[in-house]
């Protein structure tokens, strides 16, 4: 013991007489960099946000179910709106962590002490602009999911803000638009955004500027039922330059090599969970098949969508969707075995190198069609470019072509005989497959497509018995209008949480409080634009 004490005293003496420089060196972990580059932060932010949002949890057990692209094969509780609080808590935290890294990119390129060093990785202003654009993209998804969220005070921990206030949505969306204007105005198209680390646009300044302007269009459209200025915002964005072809799409491509495979693939084949299949309402829509159980109309009855074999796989040569919203006890082996198994015949969307579209040219076409009073040319271009996009992706990933120009042109003509609010919204919905967050939001804005099942409607018939879609959470007879705030927030940010909940319908943290831009009512399920 004495030897140990002497050794500690000697070490203390040596430590005391060492210089400050020595002290700093002793506290440096050689395996952990003291300063992280903005390029590294950007790489991490881009990949993490796509991994978190487009996986079998945040999307698979929430947005892809709410938009009824997927249904669950065994445990159907989430189809019926029973949210796992652990998932809700975790992903709220995960997404804020990513947003914090994007905010750090802005700070590192602004702080006089670090901006010169960060300029090694790209023009300072361009880096700030790209981080702002991506942060707005991310935070809009969070706002569309939960409602009012912490934003203006969310990234001020170093300034001592431990309990950030929740910003009201009816101001936050306008702030998003203003920040996109600020970001796109900062971009120097003659300089690189990032010299390395940008996995979406490889540092292309012009591409980032188009992305920012196009994102402004998408956010402006959210306001279409409540503010006539939405058209002004879109006109401004178009004038500044939006997407003009599929080559402009904001796309994140995954790899066939570990650990960079798509998380939809990982959810099935690394986690070993064959939990999902494509949902019957969506498959029937693609097949041009009307919902006779609920006597619902179909915009293109009898027209088979060429994207059907791209989106899913057949079983026994037939495309049959999994009934949506059944009780777990009702989901029998016979029902499961009639629907495609992504394990047995792996479709495009669960391939390891599937690509995720953050925002696409087709979406902009549909937005511009709506902006112009549901114009035919923009609508047809949206349909055509969607088919081209999905076919190109299918060819790249699967190694074969699914459809040709003749098929594309023929289908476009068949679905363009009537162009109105329903057909534009429904074609956008079909195009948005696998982007459940946006499809869910667009349904809440427009009430389309009408093919989505609502609580109390008929899901399936077994042996002459009609099985109805019943929910496990109160949604006032509709699909969820939002996701509840995470339970963690009530203890981690009690004041902000309490204030935000008090502004919801009934003053409770529920699934039926509508976003301010969702003005649908039972008597007016498809409100017109302002």
C-alpha cells in the first residue's frame, strides 16, 4: 500500500509541475478527434436522418402504416394505431440529435475561431446554407408528425437553455420558408458546398439551391387550405429555380456492402423480421380494382399501374395485398400466405442498395399542377417522370428493366382523361410509395386518396364474415392526425410539454388534434385551396 501511495504522490508532483500544454496533451484521447470536421458532420447527419426516418420502426410501424402502403403480417396493433412509446421516445431524441449536428455545421462556419479551418471543406456560406436546408427538411417532418415542437430554443444548450419552448406551427412553417429564402440567397454557385462528405449532391451548389427552392414549394403547399399566400411562395421559388428533371432529385443511395445497406433491408434480413407486406388498399389501387366492400370509387378503374411489379412482388403469379387493420387473432396463416412475402421474393424496396428520395421532380410537377389550378401538362409530366424514376431505380438495383417508353406513354394517357384535385393527389400518393411521412401528411391536407380505410370500414371477408377495421387509440373516426408527444418530454421538458399539450384539442396529448393546415371536416372532407 505504501508503494502505491508513494507512486501516487510522485505522479501528483510530476503532474503539478507540468505545463498547461502537457495537461492538455494528457487529456487528449488519441482515438477520438478533438475537432470534428463539418464534412464529417454532414456525412453523419445525412446518413443518420435517412436511417432513422426510413426504417422498419419510424416508417414501418408508423408512417407506412398510417398511409396504408404496408400492413403487418402478425402483430397488427400498430396498424390499429397503438404506438410503442419506446419507439416514439427514441426517435424524437434521435432526430433532434441529427438536427443538432446540422446546427453545429452552421456554428462552426460562423464562429471566427473555427470558420477558417472549416473553409477547407467548402465555402463557409454554402455549408451553412446546405445545413439550414437539410435542417428545415428534417424539422418539417418532425412538425408534421408531432405538431408544435421545440425549434428556436432547441439548440441553445450551451447558452443555458435547458427547457426549450415549443414553437406554434402556425408560425413555424413560415419561419421554415424564411430560412429557406435566407439559405438559397447565401449560396455561391461558383463554389463547392462541400469538397467531401456530401452524400446527396456531392457538393454541387446549384443542386442544393434547387433543392432549397423546391422544398419551399412543398412547405408552401401545406398552407394551401389556410393561407392564399401559398401561391406567392411557390411563384417566388419557381422564379428562383426549382427541380426541372429527375436528375435534380434529392436522393440518398445505399450500398450493397455492410454497414451501409438500406435500413428497410436491415429490418428484414439482418434483424430477421418478416413483419410487413404491401397493404391491400394500395395493391387494389395499383390494380385498378375498386373497393366493393366499402363501395368506394376509383379514379382509374380497370387500369393497371405499371409500377405494381416494381413496388412489390407477386405470389403464385398474383398480386394480392395484405388486409389492413385486422386484429392479430384474425391475421391467419392463410391470409398471410396469400400476400407476398418479402422474404421469399425480395422486391426493390427491401434491396440493400435501395435509394431514398427526400424530394423529387415528380412531386414538384404535381405541386405546380395544383398551383396552376390542376393543370394538365404538369400533371402528365408528374406521372411520366414518376414512372421513369421508378423504372430507372429498378433497373439500377435489380439489373433489369421493368417498363418501357410505350408503356409509360400509354399509362400516362389513360390516367389523364380527367385531371382534378383527386387525380393529382392520388397520383402523387402512388409516386410517394415508401415515403410514408409525406403521403400521410398529404392525405391530412387533401383527404385523398379515398381508398384509405377509416375506422369502422370493412377490411376483409373470411368465410362470409366481414371483418371491420377497429382501432386501439381514439382518432375520432379518421386516421391519426398526429403522433402523441413522447412521454419522456413530460419529465425532461415539463413546462414546454405542458404548454404544448394545453393547446391541443381537449387539452390532452392525443392522436386526433389536427395540424392547423388540416381543415378537413366530415361534411367537407376535401376542402378547396385558398
